[in-house]
C-alpha cells in the first residue's frame, strides 16, 4: 500500500510539473506582450526580420517604425539594427534597417548595423558584445509583442538590463497576431530556459 501511495504521489508531482511549467511560460509570455515596461536606455535594438532586396518586409518595417517612435521620444540616443542576410541576398536585415531609419529622420551616425545573426540568440550575443565594448548597460528591445519575454530574458542572462517596446502595427502586433504565435513563443521560451541556458540552442529563424 505504501508503495502505491508513493507511486501516486510521484505521478501527481510529474503531472503538476507538466501542466504548471508550460502554463507559467505562457503566462509570462502573455504578460510581457500585454503589459510592456519600457524605460530609458542607452540604446535601442531592432531585432531582425525578413528584407526584400534592401526593402524591409512588413514585420521588420513595423519594428523600425516603433524604434523611430521611441527614439524621437528621447528614450535612447542610439539604435542598433541586427540581422544577417539569407544566402543569395545582396544585403542584410541590419543594413536594410539602417537604410530605412536613415531615410526616415534618424541621423545615420546614431544607427549601427550589426550584420550578424539569423536567430534571436546569435543576434543577442552579438549586440550585447557591442554594448559591452561601448559600456552600455541598458537596452530597449524592439520586436513583436509575444517575442518580448524571450528576447529580454536572453539579454538579461548575458548581463545587460533589458526592457521591451513591442510593435504597435504590422502583422505581428497584438491586434493581428493570433494564438499560434503565443503558443510558438511559449514553446521557444521554454526551450531557451531549459536547454538554451545549458548551451543547447535551437534556432528560431523562420525565414
């Protein structure tokens, strides 16, 4: 009888973990998207997304618009665009982003393009290295709402203080993105905190 009680308790504990951990991940992902906390920083980072022959795609343009908005509000004096190019591309996500910002009212000297990274982790590693060279400690990440929690967690883990300013427009805004994006980001966040923190990184690049 004691043996079966122990088995039942073990099964109950396992089920609790299996249910509670994903629910927690979903909750913090949703919370970060719906209640963003943005404060002044040393730099704004625009995470990369697809570009087409030098022209930002809809997702990237929405991020650039948000970066321009908070830059003009004076929340940070500098902007970093990140993102490499796909094989065969004549330019990169980062270069495309800098070009757009420079042609939309942001002084070119205030924008740095880091043409590396085709996923969140590699992009984060590289912009944090650049920040440390500049002795910058606070970053405002501009990305999609449901991507905020994971992007901030990675940056925090690498030693900078991160807040997020999610896009207000575009296909991945809260108004336009659906449950599928929330579920995908919940899974990606879980993957990072369970495997990524142990050095096992799964690319989240979607093309």
